[in-house]
C-alpha cells in the first residue's frame, strides 16, 4: 500500500528536478560558449595584438605590447614609435611584427 507522503514528496521532487535540469543546461551552454572564445593567453594569444616600436627596428629590435618590452623582428624597416601588429612568435619568445 502506498502512503500519502509518497505523493506529497513528488510535489517537492519534480520542481527541484526541473530546477536542477535547467541549471545543468545553463552550465553546459556556458562551457560550450567558453570554448569558442579567442585565445587570450600564451604564445597564441599575442598574435594579432598591436603595440609600438621601442626604437628603430632594422631586422631586429624591441616593441612595447601591453606595457611589456618584447624582442622583435621584422622584414621591413620600422621607425621608432611606429604602430606595429604582431603576426607571429617563435619559441625564443621573439615576436614577428609588421608596420600598421
């Protein structure tokens, strides 16, 4: 025989289950959206960033990116203070830049 408390507990279980399912869907959705975000850290994150030349760059030199001084190389002559874009980075943490 089924007691009346069983049916009253369903009044509690069903709404709680719905809330838990909704929260899980939101968490999974945020996880999926988070994987689509552009990389913003590490070596890959600096490609496409903008900075300026810290002195003349004749093959090699230095640039300022996000307030940090980086060693840089370029295939073109870049004057001091010119705006540059990072197009690559090597294993030695030397950024390849081009004039903007």
